[in-house]
């Protein structure tokens, strides 16, 4: 068991996906095992070990949408990572916090606008090399600020990069973002397709935490499509309703025959 935990903790440095099959989820799922507790307790004596552990816990909290708990924890991890000179470890929590702020309600518009400018001016070398998190976070912020066309472009770029890399958990997450953006653009049918594609992949992976978010997007798309159908039915019904004039009544009767 100790060897398995050691391997999982090493992989967490390279893959910060939060699905059933990811290193972070696997390590956290083993918390009840004594070996894991011993390992993580031993890390208390090492600043890097504590920061690394808290980074994984923060990512897990984000996947559960527990933003109030995740944001301060990840901000603290970012500060500690800078003190340790770990650039990659400071990039991840910064981006994760930015995305969480965009998804939090109510939006902090001024802070989001500042963050959007910072994202555009910052070279996230490690995050870009390992994922499409900068594009995903930028899409979340653009969506929150109402820049829908830009948000869709950023989300599509993220999907393309993640699909090419074969990073399925993050790809599914990007599909969920695209679905929400398309819904805001009034493109419910496309949003439904995104949600269905994401759900199929999430079910294959057992990525439970994203599944209900995709289900929510799918439900919104179906509701929107249902409303469009109802409007069409109402329009057709109005066409069949006769006017009050006698001539219109006769024309309508003839039309009915």
C-alpha cells in the first residue's frame, strides 16, 4: 500500500484531474487507510509536503463546488508555493481560484475584470504545457462577464487542445463549459449535443462530480428546446384562430374544409 500511495502522490504533480480514476481522487479516497495518514502526517514536517497535500485537497473541494472552502485554501497554497520557489505549484492554485471566482455567485465583477487582464498578460508555462486550464478559466471569466463570443472561442480552444492531448477528464469539463456558454447564446440544440457527449465520456470514466453538472446543462437545454416547441405550437394555433370579421370567418372555414 505504501508503494501505491507513493506512486499516486508523485503522479499528482503531473495530473491534477479530479475524477474517479485520477491520482488526486484515488489518493483522497484512500484517506481511511493508515498508510496514507502516516504519509500525509509525516509531510507536516515539510513545507512542500503540506503545500502539495493542500493543493490536492483544494482541487477536490473545487470539483465539489465547495468554493468558500477551496478559495482561501488555494490562495494560501499559492503564497506558500512562491515562497518555496515552485512556479508550477503557484500557477495551478491561481488559475483554480480565478475559475472558482467566475463560477461563484454573486460575481465579483471588478475582481474578475482585473483577473482577466492578468490572465492575458501572464505566461503560464507549466499549466499550458500540462493542460488547457488557462483557456478554461478564461472562458469561465468571459462567460461571467457576459463576453459570450469570446468565451465560446476560448472554450473551443481548450477543447481542441485537450482532445489532442487525450486529457479526458479536463476535456469533459471543457465540454460542460461550452454547453453553458451555448445556452447563454441561445443555441440550445448545440448545448444539448455538448452535454450528451460529455455525459457519455463521464459515465465511462465514472467522473461522478461532473455528471450532475452536465445533467443540469442538459436539463436547461431541453427546457429551452421545449419552450421553442411550445412557441411554435402557439404560433400555429394563432394562425388557425379566426378573426372577428365575417370575411375572415368565411375564409377560415373554407381553409378548414
